């Protein structure tokens, strides 16, 4: 029996580990996809010409995370901005039931109901908004206006005074206070409020964005800081020896990595006193490289000196330095004569910042 349990454990435990790893990978992929749609949605939302595209992206985010109140709130707000008010209201009401602590649903629904003339529901939404975020002046301003429209001028006045204290630089509350003080016979206070209102309007003249008393931070996309799932640990690096065809003199051997044929895969060039070999993809010898007759090579420096996208070579031998031009994967000796000398190393740099490689011989 013990052996049977051991056998089962030997099957189940590895399978469980594989499932966990797969789950972590899938979770990470879902998070990446979710953030892609969120970021695209926000970018489209902030551009007045791409409101419909914002709706599409936020709907995709909601499809990835259908139980997320955040995704539903943002989808609803995007629908409102795109003029799809009925659908936007429906989504915000659903989100409100999912998570009533998110202020954005209460604020946006309150403003929508106010615009529609549904003052009762607008007041209900904004009262809850004021409980969640008591220091948002735009909420108190709109409550002040709504209370007056609903026949509660005393409560409306109180809300307008709160709004003016929370942000004295808003013109709207001071203008409403001017009217209410004037209508209730409080002439001196009305005069003061009118003066403040006029001063603010002078300061706001020519502003790039005019004052909007139906906008606030909570009218925008809802964003939160969320912990990211831990990335799966990377697979350990594994190296293996591979013997290449051909022979090099170990005492004078050298190598460099380059993409000699422009296929996007690294290739290998090796040299020694015995000659030069090019290995495609680091393993297959290239038969006709154009370098077959070279001997007594000290060093080779790849560099694209003609900017054609393929690496050319500076080859140093006992007889001096020479350039080899790469013509579609075959190297041809270039006519340029380099200064005579016994050089040990060559280095390609752009020392004058003109975008072309320059050659330093050492």
C-alpha cells in the first residue's frame, strides 16, 4: 500500500507543480493583456477624437476581468463620454452594486441625473459621493444647486458655502452665493460675493481650459495601484560545449560575433595564424566567405563602414591592416589603403558624431 501511495504521489506532485506554473504564467499573461487594454483605453479616452475606440478597449478590459468593478466603472465612464448615456448609466449602476465604495460611479451618475432633470436621484447620488469624498468642492456645489431646485434653499446655501471654502478659486460657488444672498436680503454679503466672482473671472480670462462645475477628478478614468503577480522564475542558463569544424592555432586564435548575412541571427567569425573561418548561426562553416586565403591573422574587427546594414571587416595581419567589404555575405578586399604599421587591434567608433563609423588602429 505504501508503495502505491508513493507511486501516486510521484505522478500527482509533478502534475500539481506543472499546473501551478501554468496558472502563474496564464495569470501574468492575463495581467499584461488587461494593462494593455487599460492603457489604450485611457489614451483613447483622453483624445476627444477617439471616444469610440476608448469604449472598445475598456470593454475588452472588462471581458478579461468580468468581475472587476474598476473595469466596469471605466467602461461606463467611457460610454458616457462617447454619448452612449443609457448604456453608461447601466454599467455604472452595476459597478455601484459591485463596489459601492468607488466614488466615480456616484459622481458621474449624479451629474447625468442632474443634466436629465432627475433631481431626486441626482441628489441621492451626490449625497453619497459627499460622504465618500467630503472635501470635493464640485460635489458640494452641485448639491447646492440641486437643493435649491428641489425647494431646499437653506440646505443649498450651506452646500455652496462649503464649496467656496474648499476651493476659493472656483467662480461658480461665489456666483451662486451672490444670487442666494441677494434673494434673501443679505445685501452686503451678496456684494462681497459678486466682487470675488468678478475678480476670479478676470483671472480666468483666456484660460486654456474654462471652469467646468460638472467636472472633477472623479469624472475621469478610475485608476488604482494594484500588486502585480510575481513573475515565474526564469529557467536556469545552460551551456554546452560544441566542437566546430576546422582547426585554429590556439596560441593566436580569436573570435567575434556578427550577423554577416543580415538574417537577424548571430554568426561567428574565427581567426588565427592558420586562417579565417565564418560559421553561419555559430555552427555551420561558410564555404565561400572570401576570406579563405588569409593567413597570419592577428585580429579582426567587424564594423559597417559603408552603412549598408551588413558588417564589413578590418583585418590585421603580419603585413598590416586591410579593409574587407561585405557584399551580400561575401567579403571582398576594399581598395582603400590603410596606413602601414604593425597593428595589434582595430576598433570601430564614431569619434566625430557624424553617424559614420571611424577606424582606430592600435
